């Protein structure tokens, strides 16, 4: 049922291929690691590329870009007459509300939650009773009068839809959005709250084109191929300022484009009329109405100000877009296609040899202290984390197999490339949020072997440094990650059995 978008040259839609080449080059030389880029103008895709090992149909962690999907579910329910934006939360969740709600809590509506205007100064932790806990948080400010960016309120949007329809976000959006606009629901994955509710504040993994399709619905006023999915007034509210966000500058002064106002889980941007869906570490889908253009990006930008760099470079690119007809430029377009066909994240380090290999090859180590894993805490939690109770290393000319034995006795072999490339391992189960672990390894010195664990369905990469004792009968481990959020990894000690 999916209808593919027409592909065309940039010049045919009024963009110079040379300008796109320059845009890509500046992104690659900036403070981010690019994963994917799609540019649509006048309803046609004129540029698309992925930096290997990232790929077109590979889902990618969206973080807070998920919020726009959750708000879209509310918008659909509003369009279908299932709920009203001025409905009070205490009326939707009477059993979870305090017996004597405060005056401010009595005023809290669906609309207030949509625009980050809950009036609270804190949010509850994830638990089976997170909705009740949310409804018992003090509402210190009149709803709609202050801005507090948070993810629990966004997840409440999904809970509202579930309460009204009996369907979670995935089921409701599959029936009313995904199958209509060409998103494959079987390829999506969600992190969930403790009660099973999909984490609407940041728990979705989807493809780059999925994100573009979502925001094209907004760009087209809520209509997809003649069918109205979102009410026109909802789209107008969602994509215009409904709450001032200038207070964001207090904690994140570099992220200028976060200070310009907020719609319904959508940010306003510096160029006139431009708005975006936005996830941590630079997951952007940017709608540019005046240019009739959509730019969708996945990347790893560490820190909000590095993601701001991506936006600044995008605004520079937008300034070059005109409405004049352009003649085809076969050379520049050929150069662009050549570039797009060869995109790649930087190559891994290469140092495959160490005299330590002979001492440790095939030796089994028991983890005596600390938590040893190729994984790191995700943004949204998740079960079935691979933990090593024991491990060994079997080296060969390709690298090694890091053989992990879990506390339950499960064997998890992880192939690590040391030949200057990467190897992708399929680990865990199809039901898990992530399965693809792309690894490389090298010897930083004679006694230190670094394993780089790149989870290519996310933004995240973990570096695990094994520091082997001189006799090869033990190791200590320290780890680091590229996460924008501070993660503390406890030291690990392993000894030969």
C-alpha cells in the first residue's frame, strides 16, 4: 500500500547540486557524526544519503522526536472527535487523581500537556503507577503560563489516547496513521513504561523516511493523498507558538533555536515560519513552508549546542534556496551522486597485534566486580541487557570473538573486527528494541585492547577498554560513551579461572 515518493534532481526543484554538496561537506566537517539526510522539495526527494554502516531501512533511535508522534496521536483523536483539547486531566484520569485536587491541577488540560505547560517543576520516575504519580505532582504554576520541557508529560499524551480508545500508541497510530502515510509498523520498535505504555516522550525507533513522512503530513496541512488525517486547526496550532520557551536559555544557552517558542510537541525555528520535530543528539525533521521543503536528519551530535551547529549550518543552506528555475547541471549532480554513494562514518582505528594475544587467547575470565556489557543504559531503559558473568577472547586473522556468558548461562558471541573495518553482529531477539551491534577493536598499547561497540539502531557507541595484567591472568575495564547525557561506568575486574 506504500506509495513511493518521486525522486528527481535538485536543479529540477530549484536547488543547486553544488549547494547540497557544500551543505553535506560542512556537516561532515562540523561537530557531529552524520547518519542520514533526506531533502524533499515540492513533494519530491532530491537528495538522500546514509553514512555507512547506517542505512535507509535501518530504524534509528529518535529520542524526543518521538514526542511529535505522540502529539499526532492526540491530534488524530481530536480530529475524530474522540477528545477535546480543553478536557481536564482530572476528568480523564479520575481514579489516578488526588481526592482533593489543587486549583491548578483542576485547570490542567490536554492542551497544556501538548505545549509543555503542565505548570509542574518536576516529573515522577518510571513505575507501574507513573500516571498516578504524575497526577500527584504539585502544579506550582497555573497551567499554560510556564514552560517546562519534559518527557513524562509527552508520554501522558499516549496515556490519554489509550484511556480514550483502549489502544496504545502503536496500535492506534498503526490504524490511523502508519498504514495511511506509508510507515511500516512492523519495522518500528518502542521502549515502554513500567505499565506497558509506549514511552511517547522518547521511546520510538523509526527510519529517517518515516520521520519525513510524518512531518510531510503537517507540511500538507494534515491531508495525505486527499484524506484528512489531522484537522486543519490542529495543524495550525501544532506548528505555531502555543507556549513561550525562552526559559530554556537558562540551562542550555547555546541552543538558540530552543528559545523561539513551542507548538504541540514541535519547536519553532530561527528562519521565518520554519518548525521542526527534534530529538536529542540531533534527530531533526525540519519543515520550511516558504521553500516548500522538508529536511530530515539523523546524527550523533553530542550536547545540545553541537546539535545547534547542525541547525545553524542548515539555516545557512536555506538562505541559498531560491524559487528560480534552474538548468540541469550534469557535472554537479554527478558529483553529488558520487558523494552520496560513498558516505561513510570515519574508519576505525587499526592496530591488530600485541604480544598479549598469546597470553589471553582462549582463556576464560570470571567477572569478579562491576558490570561488564557491550551495552550502555539507554535513554528509555529496556530489558534483556547483555551482562557478562564470564568471558573469553578467541583471536584469529579477522580479529576475535568476544565470548560472553551471561549470569543465566546464555552464550553471546560477539565478533570484533581488528582488520581495519567493522563487523555487524545480530544479538538479542527480534522483539528487542535493538539487535545490530557493529564492532571493531584495536590495541591501544600492548596491554590495552579497546572494543568499540556501535549500536547502529541508535545514536550510541560505547568504548570498552580491557587493561590486561602483565601475566595475562586478569583485567580491569573502564568504559566511555558518546552519549549527550552523562553516564558513569563503574570499573570492572576480571580474573582468569
